[in-house]
C-alpha cells in the first residue's frame, strides 16, 4: 500500500491487435465536456467475475464502467463462465474476456493486467475467491492478477447468508480489509432459490460509484495517496436515530438525521480509511464506503456493531441510540378505537459500555453526547463511565446545532483531559475536526501494543 505503481505508457494492458488474442478497442471519441460525465475516462479497470449466481449482474457493472469512460479488461474465473457467457463481456468490455493463465497471447497475462490496472474490482466475489485471495493462493488468472497488482482492489461479496456469516468467510474479510482491500456490500435482500437475507450483491450502480470514489481519492492524493492519514485503517461509523417498535406500525424514535454520521463516513473515506457504516437512515451513501449495514432498532445496531468492532481501528458512535424501548411491543397494529395504550418502557442494552470494556489495544472509541443541559459536564461523565477515548459533545438545544441541521457546534473532550471547541461549522468540517483529533491519538501503524 502506498507504493507508487508503474503505469505502462500508451495502450494499456494489451500489446495491440493480435489475430486470436485480446485486442484493445480504440476508445470512442469523447464529446466536449465528457470529463464530468465520464469520471473514469483514461482509467483501466480490471473487472473480475467469480462463479456465483450474481455473475449475470457483472454484465451491468461492466456496461456502467464502460459508460463511465473506463477501459474495462474483464477476467472471468472458469466457474464464472458456467454462469454467464464470456462472449457477453467480450462484446461489452473494452477488450476480449480472459479466463485462463494459459494459452494467452501475452506471455504473462496476470502481471500485464495487475500492473496496468488503476483499479481491480471483483463482482461478484465468491467465498472461494475471497478465501484464495486472503490466503495468497493464485491458482487462476483472477487470483494471480489480484496478487500481481498494487492498484486499489474492491471486492463485492455475494453468496447465501449462511456462507456470508460463516466465520471462515468473515475472517478472510478481516484479513483483506486489514490489507486495505475495499469491501462493497453485500446487501440484504432476495437471494437465489427463493431465500432472503444478507449476501446479495451490492447494486451495480453502488459498485461503480465506489470505483469512481477510489479513483478520485487516489487522484487527489486521498485514499491511496500520501495524504491519506487513515490509509490502511478500518473505521466503523454508526449514524441515525434508532426506531423502537410500539406495535406493528408505530415506533418511538428521535430526531437524529444521520447527517453527522454520514459526514464522518465521507471524511474517513477521503482520508483513505476502509469505512463500515451502520445506519438507520436511508440517505445517499457516500461513494467509497466499503460496507453499509442498515438497521432499525438499538438491538439491531448492537447486533451489527459488536461483531464488526473488533476489526476496526476507530469506532465512531455517532448514532442516537434509544435509551428506552417499549417493553411489550404489540405484534399487530393497535386499534384507535381501543383508546391510547399504556406504553411501559424498559432500558435498551447500553452496548457502548460493552465496546469500552472489550476495546482491543490500540483501538480508538469515540462517543457522541447530545445534551440540552450541562453539556460538557454530562459528556465528561459519559466519557469516563464508558471508557471512551474521545467524546463529541453538542448542545442540541442551541440554534443551528445538532439534529437535522446541516451545521453543528461541538466540544471535543479527550480521555486524557483535553478539551477543545469547534465553532459553528458544516457537519463535514466538524467531521474533519473530529478525525483530526482521532488521527492525533491513533497509535502508529505497526507499532507494538
Ligand atoms: C447454482 C450455484 C450457485 C452458486 N452461487 C454462489 C454464490 O452466489 N456465491 C458463492 O460464493 N458461491 C456460489 N456457488 C459456489 C461456487 O460456484 C463455487 O464455490 C465455485 O468453486 C466458485 O468458483 P470461483 O470462485 O473460482 O469462481 C454456487 C454454486 C452453484 C452450483
């Protein structure tokens, strides 16, 4: 990571037309102003496709990458070719599909592909592909290319929920994330065979947005450039207010819009982090976020955060998690005619305490305190009792501050006793200040604990 890549001059990846081998198609003449509509113009994307049921969606990913101006070099695993015809990719991509290390017109196809790529994206990434890549096994053209590249890599896992949740698959993802691989998805939804759950391939539009964000960040010296001070780090961000069921249709919630959490996620991506966003809100996800987990209640958020937190270098708990929930939510809609129901509340489990207690050495845990009274004193109490490293306190009663606003004003309190105020600013600027404070406290990468 961070090593300058050698980029071949002239036509990328192939050596020029060959009678039976891969050829590079001449790029179409770009209309005036195409730079903005074609954010990947002049970039080479190796599109890896592994053998999962979602392989057919890679055709859409390929088309979108080409539409965004990329030179797309498709690489299918032999098993991917069982699911979707290689000819389809050859017809849509910028050069013919490759499926094998052998019999290539190029003497060493994987190094040509790996060295020439600006980004390698694998969609779908099967459990096998993730395992081989994490273990450094290069037994086909796609895995050999993954090991032969220094370009940013995006993997988009897709598989049945049982496979996705298997510890072997999750461990492989921890390994890959630690090495700076970006993981996009999977989403929750319909799966093959009439099943539903986590494991659905991320939407092709989201995959392409992530690729564009990576290329942009690299160009700005961000995600992969020398300026990315969170490069190689995993940042987990929670955003939005949780919703606690009263009955089948009604909820108790709070006014958190998720804007501050999303601004933190966006800023962390821009600084090179691999970002996991656990969110209750349906806002446009910032491009380049590696994993998005959508949740509803405090219990859902706990279930999403706890298994992911140990792999994070930084946990930013920006979500407004309910303190109370209805003790006995009705499974059906309560009828108006029956009159107002008595709603007995019970405390939710405070998993921020668990995060503080089980914090791995070197991890930075950041809490957020939305207060209307004694803001700093209350925040300092929370900082101590929950063993946080940093707390971001905001007076949500003040004008232009906190929930739903585009601006915020905060006080940062450190576990080391430090205190600094950030005056009214956009939530992105607040995010910058928070992450500056985080970076100052992070142990140097690779340092002994
Ligand atoms: C019908 C069918 C659907 C499959 N879908 C998936 C899938 O969605 N994700 C996955 O990881 N494996 C899936 N598999 C298993 C993979 O095809 C198998 O592990 C294969 O070896 C993957 O090869 P590859 O990673 O080299 O492409 C499926 C297998 C079959 C027969």
